[in-house]
């Protein structure tokens, strides 16, 4: 494969927007939106010069009654109003540690707000500033599809020996399915521990919904082979697998992926190594297996932040994760002489998370300050009960 070996003179973070990125960033209609719900009110204009002052004033009026959570992948204009930042699980726990806050404004995506609702008290209201902020990966596994898959596993005679392990990035329904069938939730930080625990409970794992995290953890951390893993495609009869394939497999991977991390390719790694001599390639385990195999370091968002924090001055890093976070890290560590570039040449925002912008945040905070609860996310009690079982199993992982 031909690679560009000329030294780069461009800003390494000056990546180019693709038409798809612009579409998903909400500047055009998004026909594939997984939620597609408009906010029931008049959003302030994005060009209103008073947006920052308005958000500040509304937040001050609410005082301790509101707690704003900002996911690492969120826009800077929103992050500046977050009381805490973190990954999805840390933020849900932060919310649970603030039982006095009447409103939890979750600047993330839908499944994260659901998890916060599960872990907070019934009196607390979890708010998602834009109901269209879903997660394409979470939407790749619906409750109906997963129930059907379990029937397929039952018919093949393997369901009894299979333990579901679901990534945090899944809907409350999928977490409840996992709890009902004796499984556990995992994050990208504890996926190895979750799989080791699951293989102590049964012979096989059904890993939902991110095939890449499941495969990477099984092969890299547990030493399984690629042949031990099969891919269950919910859009094909019987998942596209024979009963014998299901019986032979150790890992049954759901055919889901992250539309952000799935865009990094082996070519991205080869290209950046040619452009930036001596670069360390650090990627998230939601990336494809060949990308992870070609990288120098692999780990969760928290791992990425901690690794860059501990990196020596003068070191060079290409990061394979969401662009908002990479930009913030590049700015933060530039003063320490650490060169941080984005792994790909094109924009790689989490488009659904980017739906939450300053106009949505202002609209939400002003409504709450006026006593109107908008965009509340609730999980029904039965779903909550079983989803909580699976979350508690994760907290109890050895
Ligand atoms: S980065 Fe990927 S997994 Fe995370 S919220 Fe966005 S689409 Fe979902």
C-alpha cells in the first residue's frame, strides 16, 4: 500500500469535515436518526451572543438543585458548564453520589441518562438536553432482537451454558435482559475482568452490543483465538449462524459497533506512522481488531487520559478516539511539549453526542429554572430492577 512519507506541515488536528459528519452534526436533516425527536420548545438561536451568559445565569438560579454531567466526548461549549466530566459509568456514579440534586442534566447520550436514572433516587430527575442524542451502537441491539437471539441459542442447546455480558453502552432494556439471565455489565476498563468472571459461570459468552470490544478483549486479554469468536447478525435468520457454529464458539459477538471508533483503519495507523516518525499509537478498544493489533497501546478513555498525563515531554502520540476529547488533550498537554495528533485525517466526532450544543443546554437550564421539567429520561421499574442486578454484578466483579 502506498503511504505519504512527506513530513506534514499542516496542523495535525486540522482534520477535514466529511459531508456525513456535517449531516450528523445536525446542520442537515438526519434521516437515520435513531430517536429523531424535536425539542418541544423554541431553541435559542446558535448565533445569540448571550448564550454563555444565559446558561450561566440559569445555572446560578438553579444553584445546588442542578448537577450538570459532561461526557468526555462532549463539545467544549457545553463542557464549560459541567460540574464533573468523565466516562458514562463514572458520571452515573457521580450523579448517584449527589442525592440532594433535584435535576441531573446529562450532557451525554440516551443510554447514559438511563443508567443515571437507574442509579439515582426516584426523587431525582435525569434530563437529556436533546432527546435526539442517542448512541448508534446502543441502537444496534434492540430488546426484540436480543430476545429472538436467545431463542436461537436455546434451540441450539447452548443458552443454558451461555452468560450474557453487555457493554455499558447499551439500552436499559439490554441491561435488564443481561440481569434476567445472570450476566453482567462491563465497561471498556473492566471488560477483561467481566469476561473472566463470565467464563467462570458458564462455557460461552454472548457479548452485546460491541463486537470489537468483545473480540479485542477475548483475543488480546484472554488469549482466545479469532476462531473461538462468531458474529451474530440480528438481520439474518438465526443470526447467520448454524447450530454447530454456536455450539463450537466460545464468544458469541453481537454485530454492533461504534460509528466513531469503527472509522479508524489499518491505513490510518500506517499513515500516521509515516507522517509522524516515532509516534506512539494509542487507541480505544472499540476500534476494529486490526487497528488494535497494529497499535502500541490500547485502553479506555480514562486509560488514554492517564497515559498522556504520565507521558514524558517530547513524546509523540496519535490517538484513536473521539475528536473533541483528542483536541482538548492536545491543547492541555501542548504546554508540556507533548505532541498529540488525531489518528485519522477526517472528522470523527460522536455525532449524536454533538447534538447537545449550547442552545439545547440554555433551553434546558432556563426551562428548569422556570419550574418546567423538560426531556426527562425514566426507566420503568421492572426494567430498572433487572438492569440494576446486572450493574451490581459489575460492581461485585472480582
Ligand atoms: S462514541 Fe460511539 S459508543 Fe460512544 S456514544 Fe458515540 S456512537 Fe455511542
